[in-house]
C-alpha cells in the first residue's frame, strides 16, 4: 500500500543512535510505512551489520553535505550533538554543531521538498534558572548551560519549520538516562549512572549528592522505544509546540540504591562513597527544581515511562553488561 | 569619575531608534557614565543632528562590518529587525537578519572584549500557542510566527552570552506600541494603532476586532523611557533569564476608544468602521491569551507603564502629529 520509507539517523554511531538503528530494523516500519533503508551517519561512518543499513561519514557543520545526505529522507532522527561538558568548555564548537548543525539539518530537510518527519533530540538541560517545580509543559526554557541554550534555540526552529510546512518535526527533551553504559565522563550528571554502573561491576563510585537528591530519569530502553514512537506520532496530534519533555520518573538517590539492592543484592551499595565535590555539588544543587517534571503532553501522545528503577537495573544488566563484565 | 561611554544603536534609522538616540542625548549618561558618542547605524546611514551622533550605514548580516562597528562600544542597542509580516513572507531574509544578524551582534560584542551592555529588543510575538493567560514571566515562548521564533532564539543566545560573560545583556519583549505614528502596514496588528491614528486626523479606519478585544500595549514614549532604563539596570539584579516582558497595559478596544473620545472629543470615534476581515480576524483571535501579561520582573527592576490610554493619545498628539497634520 504505502511506499517504503528512507530513514537517516544523524549521530548513528553513538550509544543511543546505534540502539535506535537496531530498534528501527527490528520494527521494520515507520510512520505507517515499511522501512526501505536506514542511513546511519556520524563523524566516522558507523559500522552497518544489516544489508538495509548504510554507514556514512558526515560533518553536520557542512551544510552541502547534510543537504545531499537528506535529499531522499522520509524520516530523519537528529541525535548529533556536542555534549554539555564540551559545549561549555569549547563554546564555538558547541554553537557550530548544536545550533548551526541543527539549522543545516532543518535546511537540508526543507530543501528535499519531502516535508520529512524530523525527530530532534533535545534535553532537560533546556530547563533551569527561574522556574517553579514541578516543571509543566508550558513553562519557559531558561537553560543554564550553552548546550541547553543551543538545544532550546533548535527547538524553536523545529516548531517554526514545522509550522511553515518545511518539515514535520517532533522535539523530545530526553531525561537523564539511567543506567547509561560506558565510562564516567566529566558531566556533572555523570554520577547519576556511575553510582550504579560501577558498583554493579565491582568498582567504587562517588555520589556528590545527598541521598535525598531527586533524579529525573529514564532507562535507555524506554528512551529508544519513545524515539521509535516519535517517528509514528500523527502530525495533527502534535499541537502548536512540536517540542516537549519525554516521560521519565523522579526517584531519590536513596530509592534508586534500594532498587539496585533488590535486584543485585546488598554488595553494590557498599561500594558507593559519599563525598561532596566542590566542582559538582553546587551545580547539581541548582538542578533540584527541574528533576520533577509533569510530562502531560508526551503521555497524552502515547510516550511511555519506566515502571520502576528496578527495571532499569535489569535492563542494564541484560542489555549493556558484556559477557566479559565491561559495560 | 567614570570614563565616557560609547553607544551604538543598531536600527537607529527607525521610528524607535531615532527617538531613542534623541532620548539618550537628552539624558547625557548611560550605565552611570557620561555619553561620549552615539553611533546610529542602519541599512542607510541615519541623519545625525547632533555633533555627538554619527550616522553609519551597516548591513547586520555582514559579520565583519558588525564586528568593526562594535569594537569600541560600551552600550549596544540592538533594534534592527525584519518585521513580522516580511519575516513571514520572506522566510530566508527574516532568518538571516533576525537570527543570524543577532548572532553577528553578539559575536561582535564578544570580540570587543569589553563585555558591553547589550539591550536586545524582543517582542510579545514570542508568546503564543499553548499558553495560559495571563502570561507569567516563567511561561514558555511558543511563537506562532517566524519573526517570533527568531526573536525567541535570540533571547536564548542573549542570556547564554551573558551567563558566559561575553556580554552583559538585557532583552525586552516590547508590547504593541499605541499609537504608532506613520502609515497603516500589512501587519495583522496594524489596526491597534490605525483605529486611533487615522480618525484623530480626520480619516476613516476599520477595526477587524470586536469592541471587547483586549490589547497589550504601551505608548512609544514609555517604551523609549524603558529602553533608556535598560541601559542603566545593574547586571546583578537581572537574574538567570536576561529577557522578560516590558510592562504594558491591557485595555479593550472599547475602553481605548472611550479614552480617545475623552481627549479629542466624539468626532474621531465616528470614523471607525467595524467589518470583520477574513485575512485578519482569525489571526488576532489567536492572540487573545497573550494580550494579558504579568510583567512582574520588569516592574521589580524599575521599568514603567502608562497610567492610561488617555495619556497615550496626548503623547501621540504632542510627539507625532506634525503641524501640517501628517503623523
């Protein structure tokens, strides 16, 4: 009935991007159409393990290359970004990749003349500053990082390009992902995964927050499910703001540790140390109000959240712990 | 005591820009410093009637020219923009002038190394879409025009460049200006001035709204006073969002006509016709929620509003009606 659809995943080489490609392949359709082909693009061409997938190298700051890449795309996932730590330390690179790169994606999608569905990954980093808690869908974006400011500016463009009919956009503010696989990084939020990930693998990790600190979070598995769903949501249901917070859960550090203990026994929790970190503790203190969010719009649109952090611990152990023990 | 300050007014040739230059000259100081020099810049060099003022031609989309212009500026007023009607009809020009032009101003200000005060004029066009009424300072920007989207993206950059210490920014969301001098234009909001301006000068004008339609507005005189004040507000008082709604008043069309009648007699009101306009009436209907705004932050910072629309009518007659009768 419907013609097969071409998908392009920008940032396909990353943690979320590679899982998203696999999930789309497994589903086999998007926006009510069978998937013809998935182009997985990143700075280095991602490896492709399926004949339907092509790995392509692209620099998102190269407008002509992005335009060529998107010329026949029906659904575009834009996950490519410089993360918050780097965007703060290297302002110009963040601006070029996160804001100008997004503009290149929107212009490329517009130039195709296909009005493609564009799924844009934003972040709860757009929230901050002068905002009451819990955060409602109609509250302001007052980011306190350059990453958040660039993502928020991109949101405005996604909604405006959609209103103009240049694209059919959806922007999702991703929660913190728990338990993120991989290594600790320099993000102030790194502890939100590392206090579980490292102890579950026999290593120690420090928690710079108190045990009552609330964390707005989602499992990677649920975020992937929601990204796939974002390809399917009907444009007519999206309303006048195409960008909104994905569902998540608020759990305190204490409750999350208790959940880990239920799933994996008492040992891991003993490997957490509790030292304030002068570079991090004041920053995360400012985050308390935005760790409670009412994602009413996303829930009404059929996006989902985890039932419990216990599930997240299980997902991590199933999905991300390699047989050799490295996440 | 303090060294004299250089001011640059971008958009100095416009209605507000030229009045602002005159008001700054009359005050003689800004940010606690005497004014050394005012560069009034626009696409065509504005005429300068005071030895302290220099009219300069600049294209705001020319990054190098903007950078050179701002190299020694201590206070920058950024009023240059493509207005809403044009930004909607000519999307690319709007994007280049309103968003990229603003980025050129911010980058030029940053490159100067002087952390200048940058006063950025935004608009209540940033409000719209999914928003409760009255609009509070912490509500989202959900613009429903490209002009509004570009202005809102600029706001995020003004706050982020300020947070990074590149500039010392203030962004003001201007109300509709009543009574705007000049001619009717194609903006859907044009009637908000023309139903007073034309009748006060013996001509007819049509009102496409019902008499209970609310208008969030300010006199030009008060907006100029607030722009001057924005040059003086202490950075430490501005909080975590540098951009906020200027004070205004909400009056219904009916009450505004009554005020005109009090000041100018019953004749002008008889020159208003009341026909719905299919191209305009549906648009302005969507504006009702954003015509009621609580400008709490601006009031706390010492910005002001008009006491009554009667004053606005008097200001218009005093400031803008030329002896020959043309506004």
